[in-house]
């Protein structure tokens, strides 16, 4: 017997929703990287995620003969819709076996819900905001995923196309070779920018001081820098406070670079972390009983890969070479810790301002992901 069940937004049910891809669908995949289970549940929980101040959601799971065979979330972000003048529903957290009945049932469940809310299009995979994983993998199925991205099997795209979904936007991901020294051209550009605009790098060794001085400013800068990007949902003060507590206490300070004006105003930030992919695979996304130990080893032990989580530059300084200041600061630390290559993580394929910064490096595009859309 096949059935689609709505999943209530309570932690016991959400735990089953989150565990489905980890335990049922990708348990044998060497490329799938689970998210941290506790973080995923908190994101889906209306009592924990401040995005629910302006979002609403619904969750479904598909079952055949009592066994889970798929899941999906329906999401409406009212802020993004108001900014874009759209009535758009989102689907996300979508995973399924290769079965038309399962896929069709999941998509129709969310489409029916979205139509009932007055939505006229359905787009995804997207999360509540850009801080969530987004974009269906369409190239790079034999590449190890990152902790910040979705992995899915190659048949997903076929089902989206079969159901009449079209490309909305693509993100690309680059594998970037870490050079043994800062490229000479980059050093020259960094020095020119530093002198011309009176900018400087700031480094912290004390986390509490970092949070006190720049915690709020970092996320407000992200809002400014990303404001015009596809589907961006500006972070509210409540979200900013949430992410300061969630992320900043754990960032390796050597892999965090800040650029400031002479008066201390923040104009650029680069955040990187050692790859957690292998650790999350070993722990299966769980902290207990020993998942925390795998994560600790990823942070403290030898690691070939560094994940570039984000680069944000104040709009008036974009396209002026300010990114060079970030990387002249970070590259020596990357070498110190033995990183051999960096993962760019998803970048919009038409975002030339970001993609041009990799011209200094040897790169390989090794993954592509897509948001699909369809009229309801």
C-alpha cells in the first residue's frame, strides 16, 4: 500500500523526517554528506527557527507497505515574495526513491498545499532562507559533497523534467587549488587597495571579543552584500542573534578574515572552515555517542580540504579588488594547516562579481546544482 502522510512539526516526527535520507536512501553512498541532525531538526521546528516569523511550512513523507520511501517540505517565504512581487511556493528537503508514484505524490501534496495558500508557482529545492541548503545536484554525482550542500542521485533531475519543471537558476561549485604562496599579482592588488581605500585586515584570537566587536556587523554586511542575489531573504535581527550563537563560537579564528576601514567599519568578511564532510559521514550526522569526536578531529587534525563558506564585500567596494585582501590574509593560514584545495560551495552561475575572484587560482568546476520552477 502506498500513502502520503503529513508530518506534524514536533521533534519526534521531525527526527524521522531528517533521518530518512541518512538511514534509508544514502546509507551506502560514499558521496552523500548528512547535515548535523540536531541543526536540521531545529531548522524545521517552528519553535526554534526564527525564520518562522515570516515563513510557513508543511512536511510530508511517502510510505510503501509501511516503509518510508520519500519526503518533502513545502515552504512559503513571505518576505521574498513581497520583495519579488511573486506568489511563489517553495519545495525543499526533497528525497525519494526512483519511483514515479512516489515523486508525483510528494510534489502534488506540496503543490496542493501551495495552491490553497494562493501561490501560483512552485520552485525548489530551496530552504526557508539562503542559510539553508538549496539547489538540486545536476552535475558532479561522483564528487564528495560538502556539509553546506545537497547531494542527490542523478535520477532526481529526470523526474523534475518529467513533471514539467524548468530551470530557474543554476549554481556552480569550484575545486580551487591552494597555492603554496600568495600569488604575486594578488599581493600587488591587495597593497594598492589597502593604500587607496585605507583598508586593513583584522584578526582575532578571542572569540568573545570577536562576537562583541563584529558579531552583529558580520551578518548585517551579509545582508548588504547579498541583497540583490536570487531569492535572497534578508536576515532579521532575531535571525542574526540566532546565527551569532549558532556559528561564531565554533569558527576557527585563523580561517576568518575581516576587512575594515580606518574607523573600524566592517567592509569585507571571508569565512572558511576545515571540511567536515568525512566527519559527518562517519558520525551519520549525529553528535552522540562519538560523532562529536569525529567533528573535533576534523577541526583539529590534518585536513586536505577547506570549505569557503562565504565571502561578503560591502556593495560600494565590490569589483575594486578588495577580495585580494581576504585571500592574502587567508592563504598563509591555509598552507600552515595543510589544506591542498578549497571548495567554493555554490555560487550563482551569473554572479560575475564573485566568480572573477577565482581568476588568481587554478580551478575546476566539478559540481552544478539547479532550482527548478513550474506554474501551479
